[in-house]
C-alpha cells in the first residue's frame, strides 16, 4: 500500500466523525507519546530495562504503526502528500549522502 493509499484510508476513517482531525499541536503531543512507547519497547527488547514478569509482551511493529497513523493524521490535516514528501526526502539523502557510507561489495 502506498503512502497515498494509506492517507486516503486514514482520511476515510477520520472523516466519518464530526470532530475530524486533532489540532496539529495535539497530534504532535500524540506523536511524542507514541515515540515514547516505541522507545520503551525497544528498551525492553534490547536494553537493560526488561519487562516485569506481569507485563504483557509488546510489539515494536504495532508501536511503529501507531507512529505512522499519527504522522498520516498530521500530514492529512495539513494537506501534505507523503508520497511526494518522501520522494523529495529520498532524493535529498541519496545525493547528499552518496559518498558518506562504505558500500557493500556486490
């Protein structure tokens, strides 16, 4: 599914509610919260802070999906085409960082 398709799917879901999209600052706060939840999960899986015995197992995939959902909501509320924005970002990094990293032998 393309980012455009994802944006349309989220918009269709949000559009069924009178409240619509949250204010950009609210979405930014939501994004920070979701990134914190991802950080906690990464720390549980790879860091020194393991889950307590009674805690449910978490999912990095679901935390990343939560982040993506909020990013899409923020983009949609500001009428940002994420496919276009992502293409521009990739063009920037592929030209700027073309010689920055050691390439693998083919």
